[in-house]
C-alpha cells in the first residue's frame, strides 16, 4: 500500500499512511451523540450499524455511554486511535485538534465547515490547525468534508443519511471528491444503479491530505479497478501527472469531472473549497497526455466507470448498433455522428455469419431486429457473435423499445452478450415502468444500461477511442540537431527583442524569413537591396507586443525610397505611442507570398507547465479561435494529429484545388517549438511564432514574426 510523502512542513514524521487512514483499526467520534438529528449522532450510528470491525470510541464529556458503547470524556482517555472524526462547531475544532495531536491520534477527519472557504478569518483558523497537526505528525482530511466510506472495511465514517439506505456492498470503483455533498449524492445514485465502490473519499479544503495522496493509494489498492475524481482545484499538478502515468501503467482507467471550465465556475470553486480552478484547456491537454478522461457530468463519470470496471477499455473505434426500432436506430446514428463516432464495419466473415439469420439485403451494421417472433430468439446469439467477430467494432450499443416479445429480446440478447464474453455492451432502456423487468434482467446479468439516449451518448463519446487522439508515447525522441536541453536558458535575456527570439528559434531549426536587423535607415536601405524587393519593415522595440496595431509594420515596400519613407513613419508611430516605446531599430525582411497563415505558440501554464499551441492565425485568431493545445514536448506524429484536429485543416490539405501545404514540415516546426518550450520551462513564460506562413509556391512553412516573454520579467 502507498503512503503519503511527508511534507517538508512536517516537524514530525506522519503517524499513519493513507491506507491505514482509509481502513483504520480504531475510530473515535468527537461530538458523539444518541441524537440522530446531530452530526455526531448520525456518525456514531452509521459507524456501528454497518458492521465496522474496528474499535469505536465515542467522545462526549457529558455521557458515559453513547450508542451502546462506553464513552470517554476526552480523546486522551480513548487509548490508541487511528482516526478521529470531528463533528464540532468550527470554533471548537482547533482545541480538539490540539487534544488529538497530544493524544497520539493518527489522523483527524474534519466534517466541520467554516475554514478557508469563508475567507481570511477562516484561512487563518485553517492554517493554525494545520500547524498543530504537522508539528505532531498527525494527518488531516478536510475540513469541510463528508468523510470516508469504505465498503470493503464495512466503514461509513460520515454523517450523510445516504448510508442509511442499505448495506455497504463492496465494489471496484474508487471515488475521490472535493465536494462532500456531491460525493454522497453520487454514491446514493450509483448504488441505486448497482454501481459499487471500493472506497469513497471526501477531501473538502485539502488542508493537508490532498487528491494526490488518495490517488496514489487507489493506484496501489488491489480492490480498486477504476479511479474517479470530482476536482475543484489541484494542490500539485506535477504529482498528479506522474500518478496518472502510474495509473496508466497499472492498467487502471482514471476519470475526472472538473469544475472551473468557465470564469463563473472557477469563481464558484474558489468560494466552495478555496481551490484554484486553473486553466481548463491546459488541464484537458495534460489529461490527454496522461490518459485521464474528463467527463462533464459526475453521474456520467460513474456510469462510464461502471463500463470500464465491467469490460475494461474499448479497443476499436466502431460501434455495433442493434434495436427492434428503425426510428431508434436513425436517431442513434445521428447522435453518434454528432459526437464523431462512426458505426463499425463488418468484415467478410462476420457479414456472412450475419447473413445466415438476416435478409442478405439487411446483413450489415446496424441491425434492425424488427418484429421477431418467440421462435426467432436463438438468432440473436448469432447476431451478437457476428458483431463480436468484427475487429472494427469496439462496443455493442443496444436500444430497447417496446415491441412484441421485448422482454424475451432483452433476455436473449443479454444472455448472448454475457455468455459470449465478447465486446463491451451498453443498453438504453427507453420505455418507462413497463420495462422494469428488462432492467432487472440486465442487472442480474451484470450488463450496464441507462434510461436516456443522452446518457448513452455521453458514455460512448468518452469510452470509444478518439479518432484523432494524439498517438501515445512512453518516450519521446528529440528531433535531430536541437541544442542541448541545458543550453537555451542562457540564450534569452529578461526582455528579449525579436531578433534575439528569432536567433533561438533558428537554433532549434525553425525556418524563418530572410531578414536583417538594422539600426539606421541607411543600413535598412542596403539590407533591402541585398534581400531583394519587395520587402517588409518592422519596428524592433522591447516595449511593443502588437506592432501592426500602431502602424509599426510596413508591407510590400517596392524600392529604396519606400523603405526610407516607411522608416520615418514607424519612428513617428513609436514617438506617438502612449506607452513610450523606444525604437531600437528595424527588421528588414523578405516579403513572403502566403496561401495560409498559422500561429505556433508556447504557454507555460502556472499549474500545468509548458504547453504547445498550434492554430490558424491572422487578425481573427482571438475573435474566432481555431487552435489546439498539448503538453510539451510532442513528436512530429503527435503534432500532425493536432493539425488534423483544426477545423480549417482542409485549407492545409488541398481544399477545393488549393495547393497542399507541406504538413510534415509544419508538424516538424510544431515539434521543435514544443521541445524549446520543454527545455526552457523554468525560464520562458510564453512565445509566439505568429504568423507562420505557408508559402504560396512550395507550401512550406516560414516564420515571419516572433516574440517571447520570460518568467519573472516585469
């Protein structure tokens, strides 16, 4: 089992590892009561009623017995205690934490709210309890959480009434949630749908133990097959990425629902558990790189987890569709197409097998069962066998509607799918109460179903392999002739001007337009003659970002006189600039005739590290964005996958007779810039090659403009 790494802030080594906190041998309940209307009353009731096999100690200074158990007046009288759960008002938590620390308690679960989520006063209160705990080596879960549910340990260490609904049935899905109320709601709904858990952990404010501590535990926990998380903010994104790769190597799917996709959602997360929501697009890129699936709905996340737990990963992109309703098939085909999922192709052998039970003109995917009679039920097994035999079909999608013998159809299909042990399967049971027997049949067979097409499409969208996914790589190869990784940090100053940035890009093998940096108009005239007219003249100034906005870029200069006039106009534009920009000189560059304009950029995200961005550029890049983001570095094949995702990809691929771009050369540029981003992760804040033009003549990429900003530069 894993153990949480000791924080450098600990004055004493942690008393317990996470595995022992999730499955403690002894539990104390501070604020224990016989009154089920109180938090402490419900906690002690739920701990005892579910058959927890460890020692339970109620702590109540006014009672000698609680819930039929001997009570102690103070935690110091309880003897050895692994985990204490605190159901106390916020102003009583700090002295209780101090008593637990002095008594040698291993960890405290703090249900109480009223800490960092409430602002400065709560933050100060939270900081004090953390300091007390760390000085003693005692771990904290919460505050502002709903506790721990461990069905394998028969322990419900929570005040939530959802554990009143039935027995704790062990399962193989792990759930980690920052939101306590959402965790127990997900638990309740999932149990109703026969989705079972290995453990459910509510973290609240993550003042000490955080998502990654429990993530690491679940990777190592043999009872957990699939890991699910509801996240508002990460404490350590690098550790999260490392653990996600560990989970991938361990064969454990990781599913995540993250709030904070929008500005409003991010603000709600901060007010909820004092979390930093982070850059959602960067998180998406990180999750793709580490094989973590983001699901936008927590219920959908658990439904998807149930598919993974039952069948493992989907291995092919195609869907095999079966229904007794042609209308349902038509709707499903449209809905699947909307989210980029295609129907699977039957190979010759599978088509021939299907033709033995279908009219030859209808022996293809999808299968419309029509009005089959009771005598035809045996044919359904053949249909399932044909789909299972087709390598292009990754999952069988069955839409049940009311029809003659539809319970028999459900049973025949379900038994064939369960017995054949073939492809993953998902049912949609569209009728209401009349189909309850069908639902029970599927539950008995251990086959997943949902009641709504929307839920099914959400599951399949995340379960079926993405057609344009980035190729997975365990190890990336550096492109040839790159500078040594430790060298580039010395190649840019704190406020790099454009010539300096371009020198670095050239060192990384990025093709750039021919140009000369000139400090005087005479030098510019000479450079223009050497390059050949027409030329471009661009201001060089550390104070300018968007030169064209103030008229500091002059295009299509046809002769020496035009160069001199452009220099004068640029100097005047900078003199009139409100920011007081200083003209250091001008770049004289070749005028590139282009058919397409791209942008390649670097973003060093504060939480998720260096990212590479590629997209279509020009003045509309911010107005109508068409960009893709990935964790840096990427290789050329991964860069090509990013290019193919762009909405305007056809413009690079010969749309309506246009000359095809040299997309392999473009992908090479993207890869090289991404390695630059990775090499300079401790120095570079951002970098743009904008525009990266696609030459009209040969379709090859050439960078024209470039800028960079450094970390820590004011």
